[in-house]
C-alpha cells in the first residue's frame, strides 16, 4: 500500500463563541484558510483529487463543497462533508488516508471547520402541524434508548465519580493547561501553525489571568453539587484547519518535502454514557494493530473536552501525563468541534518538530454518542 504523507498543514486562530470570528460563515472561514494554503504549495491544483471536511453544526448542505467553491480550488474538484461529532476533522484525515493508501487518490485536502457562532437553530418538527409551538433543540440526539442520551457534561459528571476524579484535580489540570499554553505562546510555538485572518493571529479563548482561586470559585454547571464548571470544561469556539495529504510517490514526482507520515488511524464504539473514555479503547486498538505500546509514543494530543474526561483517560489508560498536551489543550485554546481533530494534528506536527529525538505522535479524541478516534503519525525530518 502507498505511504501517505502530510505535505502542508495549517489552522486559523481559534475564536470565542460570539467573538472575533463570529462575522464569518463556516465556508468563509474554511475558504479563506484553504485559499492561503493552495497559494503557497508547489502543487498543480488540478492534481488534487478531493476535498474532505469535518463539520457538525453547520446545518448541512455539504459545507465542504461550499468551502471548495469559496477557496478558489478548480471547479471540478469534488468535496464531501463528514460528521463523526467531535472527531469529524480527524475522521476526514483517516478517510483521506484510506483513499490514498488504496490507490483511489494521490492528493487530497482534508480537515475541518466550525462556526459555533453562526450555527443555525435546530427546530423539532411537531407531530401535529397545527396548534403546537415548535421547540428549539439544544442539540441533535447522539444516542437512542435503552442507552439514554445524557448531555456530555452530565455523562462526564458520572465519569468523574466512577474514576474518582475530584473537583480539586479537575481545577488543577485546567489551570496547568492554561499555564502550559501561556508558556508556549511566549516561546512562539503557535506562530508557524497559524494563518492569521482579519488581523487576528492569536487564539482568543486562553485566559492568561486565570488563578486556582478563580477556578475554585466557579459554580458547577451540569448538576447540583457537581464538579464540572465553565473553568474545567472546554469553551465553545469557531475555527478551521486543513492539511494536504499525498502519496509518497506523488511527493517524489513533484519534488515535495513532506513534514509527517500518517501511519494509521482507527475508531471504536463504547457505551454512550462512557463516551469520555473512548480515546483509551481507540488507542489500545490502534497500538495493538501496529505492535506498539503507549511508551513508544513521544507526544500525545488528547482533546480536552472536559478535565474530568481527560483525567479519566489518563488514569484508565495509564498514559504518561508528561507527554500529553505539552503546550496546553482545548481547556485553554478551545474546541471548534468539527475542526479540532485537524487542529490537533497540526499541533502534534509542531510539537514533534521541536526536538530531534521525537518521532511518533498520537492524536486521540472522545466522541459524543459513545465512540473514540485515534491517529498515529511519524515526523519526517528534512533530508529523509
């Protein structure tokens, strides 16, 4: 099978809900970023086989196609949109990889986009068309009976109890995520991976003035006397991230130096109520498939949907915390749902290239409805 290489990867700065990026429709966010990327690569655009985009709350209508048309890609390049909830951007990478490995394609653009600020309302259709006020839904259903369909916050409260993750532990983890982010920002670690938009060049959500006292003072938000707060849960965000994948042979023929190789990616199902530990099952499956252990991995980007969820995965999987989100995670920079998987791949590439002795990296995400998705990549050093 063909080796699959990442030849370019970038992301926009991540905006707050209702913040700096809220004026942009999702196709404008994605189209802007993609336009910048395709103007900076040494690839004949007509050689690109497809565009695959992860998105959750954009309202349908194949956002991937709208992004392609907005970006300036040739009209004949097809596009489709993927929804694997929070891992949608990551699933776009896995799907593109499978197509290239099989020989169905040679070069594919993939990633994700989300505008929580511009998401359309979801209205329930009443059984009787007349005489009943339509109900606005907070979200689409993620599960069915008899599994139940609790909110992810409620499910994570149960997870925190099951794995004995205290409020103290959650607040400390969230605080450290913010500290790590600020340290990395000062060092300029995010500069190379971010494409500025509208004079915005930094993530909007990180809170440089966060203290443990402030975090400890926040009320629980999902259940009375609960442990999950706005401070130890990820914010709601806008953003986009894409990467260009190509076969190793395509890179050779076009004299392209790749930045990473995609080794493998998998997804798995877990109980919907236990969606938060999906990354552990997916990673076990991925590592076993490739005859690796967690100790073989040099850097891990684990999506921080909630501190309780992240700490549960670390505890259950016995993952080395010093290798996880070394520049902070979504608790600091945010979680623009459909885009986050691709953002984390870009983050992982940045981290692997910071030191010569780092090679293998893992991205892993929990998925609403009870799934987990993990991706394994290898850094490609210049000259290799």
